[in-house]
C-alpha cells in the first residue's frame, strides 16, 4: 500500500551519497520486520551506510512506516477522536453519510483486507498529560486497557432499517461515567438503564499478548469500528459513553458479538527516493475478518484467559441479567447495605486487633494532610513490635480490606514485610511508604514480591508463610496497591488510588496489625 499522510511521521532522511541506492524499491521481504530482514534483502550494492541507516533507525521504520497508521484511514486525529467518542462528521454531519464515509470506503475497497493496520497512536497525544506514548484515551494500552478487550456499542443505523440479521442486540445495564471522562467530560457519576431502551448492538474483540490476535489487533479495531460504520451504517453511542473504547471505559451490558482479524505472513516493501533522501515503507497481507468461534465476546475472553475468566463478568452479565446486576450495583456500590454479603462489610477495629489507617468509600478515612506526618505514623505502627509464635519480633502486617473488589482473592489482602523499609523521603533510595499503598505502587526502592515483601489472602497464611502470592507488577504512576498483583497470575482492576479514577477498589480500608498476646482471625 502506498503511504498516505501520517501523524507519526518517522521516515528517515539520509545522505544521498551512493549511486548504488537508486530511487525505487531497496528492500522487500516476507516475515518479521527487523534490521536483519531489512539488511539481508537490500538490493545489490546498496548498504545501510549508503542510506545513512542503522539497526536502531530501522526499528521505527518497521513499527511506524511500514504498517498503515490508523489515523491514515480517517484522515487526522480529531476525526478519529470525535468518532470514537460518538460524534464527528460520520455521526452528526449535515452532509450526506455517503460523502463523509467516502474516504473510508475507498480505503476499505483498496486496502481494508490486504494490509496490516497499526494500533492507534497519534503525534497529537504524544506527551499529553506527561504520557510517553501517543495512545488515544479510548485505547490507552499503558493505563486503561488491562483486559486486552475493546468494544463498540451502536444504537442506530443510517439506513433506518435496523441492525442486520445475525447481529445481536443487547440490553444496556449501567455505566460509571467516571470511567470515560475524556468522552463525556464528566469526572464522576453513574447512570442506570432499567427496563427497555433503544435496541443496541455491541461488538468487540480480545487479544492475547505475543499471539497473532495481538499482532492484528489494529485490524480488529478497524473491523468493529470504522469498517462496521461505513459498511453497515451503524452509528451513535450509548448516552454518556464512548462509541468505542477499551472495555474498562464502556457500559456494562448483557452481551456483545465477537470478531477476529487474522492474517498470514506480511510482506514489507521499502522504497528510497534519491532526490529527497527519504525511505518509506508499505506492507501487504491477506486479512480475514470473521466471527469468533465462541458464542459471544465474554465467552471468547474466557476461552483465551481461563485463569482470569471472572474479570469479564463485571462487564457482561448475560442474557436477562441486567435487572439483577442493577439491583446489586445499587445496593452494594452506591446504596450500601452493610452485612448483606458474606465476604463484604466486615467490622474491623482495634478490638479485633487492627488499627485503621486510611480508606475510601464506606471506609472513608483520609490520611493526615502532612505527608511526612502520615508516613511517620504509618511506619511507627508497622514497627510497633508484633511477634511470631516463637516470641521473636517482626514488622506488623499491613491489611487492605476491599468491599467493592469483584475478585474474592482481593477482598482481604495481607502485606508482610521481610526486609527493612527504606528511609522516608523523595530522594533516590527513599520512599513515602504510605503513599506506596495509596497511590504509587512501585517496586523501587526495595518493594519486590517475595524478596522484600509477601502477600497472602488470609492472616493465618501470612503468619505461617503458606500460600504466598506469585505475581506482581508495579510502576504505573497514580495506581496504588496492589496494581495487578494476584495469587498466581495477573488480576486486573483491583487497585485503589486516592488521586486517580479507574480501579474497582472504591470501597476499601488499610489497617495495620496491633501487637497482642492473643491469636487473631481474619475477621
């Protein structure tokens, strides 16, 4: 495919120093795009030195120049941004739909099924809010797409003939407005949709990192979004929600159709313009768009992530499930009724051996305003002299109890320190230890699972050192304990934050074990 305008222009300008590198194709190959393949397939007599290239400068050519950048399909960033948020010319233009869709239809006819499409990244968002990437807010792989799942939901079609036969419709249950603030411009809030509403068609896809579904996820996004809109006429979003986004930003619905994008080996072609000194790239590959083998998107997710199957249940409640989901949501998340659930709303206090430090939601307790004072108090509780069964002293255990966490293993977590805590402060090698739990779960300095600390699901396990948790990740600014740490594998969205929205731990409390001569229990 000939390259169109790109917002992430990474073409390489070089010295025109060798007649061996003439205008035209300089390297073409099928398979993996990397420096070795590029170099091995250079035309005779043309070298990297002639082109002014190195192995390091070939990498961005492969990543950004050879694949079609998503922005090239629609034209520019603002068109994509407005479309994915449920607006823009494709949705609400006074011009006929066929005119607004013309550019995308031309791409679909010429290249839609014959080229590799990159995941959306834009120069316009590079560095926005201190980001070091160009992901758009709807598809931010770094900060808001933990389940590797995207969904689009349409509530109308331009032909006014209804959704096509074979495309399912779903009931929409509710939406946490704060999950999509860049789309609806609402910092926090919620909406429920009881009873019947306009027919809604939701469709999406999931991918697994390192597999073919990951490689072709840009094509899958094109398929469920722009391709669906121009080919089927589906448009308009659920009020208050994006048209398309990572599943964490989308409303809770009963069900969604599932799609896949697959392809064979990609052929990459790089051309050189001797007049301008520019190297450009393109690619070709046969793409197949199809329905998933599973019945719906939830079933597909569970098939590729069986170890984390429960994670998707917060987003899909099954046919006829909205009524019970709304009732549970209002009772347990908004209009809290204590003690109605066997593993939530436990009474934790000093009588049971735990000192309350900080919390949110129904366990609201802000930390001390002075950061140094709050950290000093927290450290003094940890160092208060708790004892092992043999009478030796140890650091007191930190406990987080989370009433709103959907994963049972994350309702009650125990952090057991096994190495000395670094000094307090913001200099290198120092840490504000309380902030580590509240807002910034980092592994440096000295906070590595099963090296500096251990995690357990019960107090008894923490005392005995049995059933230690096996997985932890860290280092996402603004995300607190325990990010995606899990008993055996990554468990998404169970984190808390006092400065950032998005995790499910909206109702939780942090406690520190009090020294005592008596045994404690988990409640």
